[in-house]
C-alpha cells in the first residue's frame, strides 16, 4: 500500500493508529496502575500468564514500560483508548520481529470491565495494520489457551487462522490443556482489508 503523494502520506500517518472503535497511543504513567491491577488479578491471570502468581507492586509496571519503549525495530507497545471518550481500556504489543523472517508475536490485555465490547478485536486489527504497514512484517503470530473461546473468536474476527495445536502445553487448575497457535500473513490481511474497504464504499 504505497503512499504516492503528500496527501496520501499524511493520511497514512493520520489514520495508522486509528481503529473503528479505538486509538493506539503511547503508554502513559497513569496507565500503569490499571495494567498492574489487571495483570495481577487472579481471575484474569489464567488468560494472560496461565499461572496464578500474584506479585508485589512494581514488576508488572516495569514489564509494560519495557514493552512500550518503541525504540527499536523489533517490537512496539501501545496503550489502547476508546475513540469516543478517550477512556483507557488496555494495552497491545508486537515483539520479536527480526530479519529475515519479519515475523512478530502479538499480545493484548483488555480491562476486565471492557471485555466483550469489541475493543480487543478492533485493537488487534489496528495493531496488525501497524505491523504490516509500518514495521514491514510478513506474518504475525500468537498463542491462546484452548479453553479461551472468547479470545480465539476475537482473533479470528481480526483475520487470524489456526495453524496448529501444542497438545497439553500449559498446566492450569491441576491439569494440562492445549495451546492453540494462530497466525496472520500479510497477503491474507491485505485481502481482508480490500474486502472491508469495498464494503465500506458500497
């Protein structure tokens, strides 16, 4: 998707981090207390970390700061806010990108009270656009616990396809569970975006 003139280049910059429902923006200090609380909530740790292991204040904040420095070509991290009100609703990151594969891994956390409103799917779609257009990625991958049907459905809505299963790869609640591997290739993303653009202009 080239930017052949000044207007197109400015439109690219203006809309790159905008989704239909959310905006991706730099991490702010005020976000960190929310992220730490969500990251450490035992009810939600099983989706983010698979192991319920609450920690004292501090380590999670340092983790999100590292993910969000955006000072290298191998990864980025953004806070997620709603376009309607500017409310902070989560964080999303791409990491591990390197030549020659140009493949990155995606991670996202949405605040518990904001789940189910479409923010996660829209943020994933927007972050993938950033990955393919701004970072030059060829593919984006992720993994999701087999029992997390809601998360898997959100990724599928954003275009991700199931690529495989790591059988009994995670230990949760006293037993082993499968881990589903999902991926999105640039050419598949471009095809989906073309369909979305055609539907929007119809």
